[in-house]
C-alpha cells in the first residue's frame, strides 16, 4: 500500500502520507523515531496479503499492527492509534483488531491497548474503550471489575445517547448476571439490549443476544425453547457473516440436543462448531467443543474417548488462563463419573473444581457441592 492510500474506519482514518509529512516536520528525535517505526510496521503488515474471507489465527498474524499502535501511542498520536486499533480489516470480514484480539483470548492485550487510549481521545472513543475493558475483564472472570467498567460505560452511553454502546453494555451486564446464576436479571438485561439492537438493525448484536437467551433457556432445562433461540441466532449470525458467533451457537445448541438424547445431532453440530472455531483461531471455542464432545461421548458409553476430549479441553483452557472454564470441565468430568458410580474419581474432580471456585468466588455445581458434603460426612 502506498503512502497516499488511507485506512478508513467509519468516519476516521489514518493517512500515511500525512504521517510521513509529520515525520519531516517533527523536531523531537523521540517522536520522529516512533512515527517512522509506526509507518514501517504498517507497511510491513500490509505486505502480508490475506485472501478474501480469511481471518488471521493469532496475535502473531497482526503483530506489526500492534507494534505500530505502540509506537503511535509513544509518539502521542492517539487519534491515529485509536483508528488503527479499531480499524476494520476489510479483507477479513470487516473484523476490527480489538475484536480479533478478543476472539483469540488476548484479553490482557485488549485491556492494555484500550487503557492506553483512555483520556487521550474523544469521549466516544473513551466510551468504547471503557466498554472493551469491561468485556475483557468479564472474559477473565473478574466480574467485579467487569461490572465496574461496564456500568460506567452504560452511564456515559445513556447520557450521550450512544444507543449502540448502551446495548453492548447491557449485553455484558446480562452475561455477568448469567454467570452469577441470576437468570431473571440476565434475561432483563439481554431483552433490554435486544430491543435496542433491533431498533438499530444491528444484526450481529441481535445474534449474540438471541443466542445468549437460548443459553439461559438451556441452563433452565428448557431445551426445546433453547433450540428455537439458537436456530434463530444461527440465522442471524449467518446473515451478519459472523463466524465467531455461528460457532458459539452451534456448540451451545449441541448441548440441548444432548439433553434431549439426540447424540448424533449433538455430535454433528459440535463438529461444525469446532471447525469454525479453528478457522478463526477461537481457542476458547475449540476448548468448549472438546468439553461438549466429552459429554456426548460419555453418554454414548465411550468413556476413554470422552476422557481424552475432556483432557484436551483442560489443556486449552489452561493455556488461555481461563480457570472458570477449567472449573466447568472438572465439574463435567465429575458428573460423568458420578453417573458411572465411580465416586472416587468424581470426588477428585469436584475438589479441583472447588479449589477454583473458592479462588474466584463463584458458585460450585450442585452435584459437586452435594458430593463433597456427603464425602465429608462419611469421613
């Protein structure tokens, strides 16, 4: 890409020609060096051409853009830095770098980049970055910080009339409530967000919200209702060309079919989910697929293969530093062995799950809680 070409992000842009002119007129050696470095990294990243529809699989695939972002911040060119961080990669389904980092589980990097911009840009960018930080903390299972940042972003969005960020904030708050098993509050937040998303004709957000409502129906053991929500969410995600949420929806829908006893359908959906997760580098999604496959295979009686799937899931979540997800897997393993009346193995996994739940301050699955109480009484 030549210096005359411009990156466009809605109404914002990075003009490389202007940056080159700034280098020539800059008196500070420090700032001039950082601007030169940023330009070089952008040019080098642009030389890596992705095919239409391709999505990079890890932060390594976009490391030059990240380096350019760092140098722009060091040069105090925060407008250009924010444009780059929020720049939609047109050849990669319009995905924004900040979104891709989230898909790959690079939540600490999302927090670092977002906080680098806070207080240096417009109120709109501050609002967006605050919401991004809240979402990242949610995915890191720090629900207290997530709620703190998200409620702040919600207040600002409501005051400024930014309906899109208001809806996104309600979505995160709904997810926090869901993790706390407060399903009534979660449904309220999700439905409030959904009403706004429909008004805005934001199909991508609508897909996430309908899928999330389906997940709550599953947690409430309303499997047929959950499937209806997930089927609608899948249609919306396909319409929005959002492969990330297509994969999540397929994976979650497989659990409802599992509970209904349709194991072949559950495995079919799960295989499609894991394929999409691998395509876009969604390691967390891949981890959930392995866990769900373990549950399905255990129901069919293939315990050895199920155990391998559970172990693979644990390895992925350990590599992503997602202890809450590991807790879910340990609880799933415990449930399998509890059904097989192999209580010693079930207890061992419940203890591992409890150690995590105590550390994070989140609830333990009822079957594990009851099993540990019974075991303590026997001792």
